[in-house]
C-alpha cells in the first residue's frame, strides 16, 4: 500500500535530456500537461505528494525513479550510469532524509539506475509461494529459440525460507547499471530481508532499462515483452505478454488497487480490462520521446 510519492516538475530544458529513440522533440507545454495529469492520478489513488521544483541543471531530473530505491525497511541512493545525471542524487538526498534518516548509497565503481530495479512480492494470495533465485545469482538471457520449463497452473514450489515473506527484486544489468552496482544493491537488500536476482538486458534490443520491458502487477503476474518472456528468472510467474508493436506499454505501475498504463496501446489495455484490473490511462507521448515511462516519474512508498 503506497501512501506517499516524490515527484519533480519537468524543467524547461527537458528536451535537452538523454534519449535513445528518435520520436521527435517533446513539446514542453504538453509535457507539463501530461505530468499534471499524472500527479492528479496519484492523488486520486490516495497518495500524498512531495512535489519538487524543476531543476534546470539536470534536464532528466523529472525521472526521479532513477536516483533511489525504496523498500519497506529503508532507502538507498543510486549512482546513475549517465555521468550527466550524477548531480540528481545529491539534489534528492535531503528530501529522502525527511522520510529515511539513514540512507545507504551505491558507490564507485558501481553504477545503478532505479529504472533497472523491479520489485515483486513472491507470495500468493492463498499463502503459497513461488520459487526465487538465490541472492545475486546471475542467469544469462536465453539464445533465440531456447526454451525453459514453465510450472503448470497451480503448481507451487516452496521458496527459500529467507524470502518467503519478503520482497524479491529483479536487478537489470544494462548500459546504465553495471555488475558492481547490482551486487552492491543485492547485498544491501539482503540486509533488509529481501532476495534478488540479476537479469542481463545488454543484448535485449529496444529497451534502455529493465522496467522498459517488465512490470509486476501483483497476483503473481508479470507484464513482459516477448524478448524477455523466456528468461528463466520469470519461471513460476504468470506472464502477461505485451503485443508486438506495443512494447512501450510494458512500463506500467500498480498503485494500490489500480494500474496506471500509457494511452495508445489498445491490445494491452483490453488484456488488462479482461483480467478485471482497475485502470487509469494516461497520455505519455512526450515522455516516451525521452525514454521515460510511468514508473520513471515518481518514487512511491509507505514511510
């Protein structure tokens, strides 16, 4: 249950930020309008917002997710993989300390972006558990055409005792998050009673961060793009695949009892409505131009 979120207003030089896509230059007034509707959605879902002002020093700074990881038992500041974003961490530190006086930090040579971290809770509603990998275990992405066994519906394998009631974190190894940063986070999570596993996405086309391609929506379900669906780390979860051409929609967020999804992806929306999820559909076109998604725009937590 989330009760709070930290956000930051997009700066007037938002279009000067980093991007790997060629979708045009974001329109600043439209960007502000989209961001405003995002904030309204969070408030409607019961969250109290800490709204930080725009920071012209860092054009990417509206993507606050990348500078910290927050768990039920603490928070850790990251060390972004893009040098131009390093100052965003210091700019967030005082705000986070209002909620978490003791902050851990990722340090050199580690790099880590929050967009590479996906938290799941591997406990089913009936008290059953699903398997999780050992802390820090690395599983390579499968070769094209290679398959892995999937649990039959209803089959349950006990998880390691350490993670039976705690959260599990998928940690993406990407062009922004390196092995050293991933291991530092895994070690810190272990002190909080959490488990983790590494997902190497460096050879996965079309995604900058892990959460560009997966999302956890509860009920032992993961949203996943096709190029990640066969990864063995996801065995034991019910996978909801995003249709070809709608991959951007994979970056959605579960906020309490509602999933926020990007507008313009009718197949994905229909799939979730068919599963009886409550949805809020938000236009994200200007943020998509800058490699940003719904998860990027807030740090959501319960202090």
